C-alpha cells in the first residue's frame, strides 16, 4: 500500500513538471531602467544587480531549482509581487512613487534583500558598509527624481546624533 502511494505521488510530481508559471515580461526599453536613468557608478551597479535585480526587475536570472514544480510557482509569485512593489526596469514610473523612498530604508534596515535570498545567493550578502553605501545612493536618486527621503534622512540623522 505504501509503495503504491509513493508511486502515485511520484507520478503526480513528474506530471506537474510539465506545468510552468508564466515568465514572460512585457516589452520595455533599457532607457527606463534605474541604472541607465541614473548613470549609476560601477560599484553601485554591482550591488544593485546582485542584491535587487533578480526580483525587482525584468532581468531576473533564474537558479536551477526554478525549473522544479512547485518551487517555480512560488518563486515566480515572489518575483511578480516584488516587481509590483518596485520594478527597477520601469524606474520611469516608480521613481516618484510612494515606494521609491522605501528603497534606502529597506536596505539600511536589512530587510532587502530578504534573508532567504541572501542565504541562497552569496552576491546578495551585503556588508554593513555596502548597505549604507547603497542606501545613501538610493536616497540621492530618489531625491533627484523628486521623491521624498526626508523621513528616513531625518530619522537616521537623529540616530547618528544619539537621539
């Protein structure tokens, strides 16, 4: 009986491999990308692409395990949700959104990239200095785009002065 159940589960798993989530991306121009629009320095480009672009852009690089159902559905759902919140491939529409000022705060507080992503991707494990460098750069980019970083800047200035 146990053998039969295991064979049925194996068969279901094998059949499930024929079903894949939609990974298509809409047409977009490289000119609307965060790094192109901001002319980011090379070091920042490396940090942003390593820590952010797999989920927050149309330039996702899928790991080997993204080919296994049901992991691929979970992963694609995570990417779709991340792109909805902030899509660096469409920086032209997100630069002044309510989410843009959160970029620096999320990095500064260690929420981005998330721990499960950092665990699986060594290139996303930012040092405290890299976190600060990236957060400061995001503050400048958002301010230049007309977004507001005053809440995070004032709070962090207060923290630096011991308040």
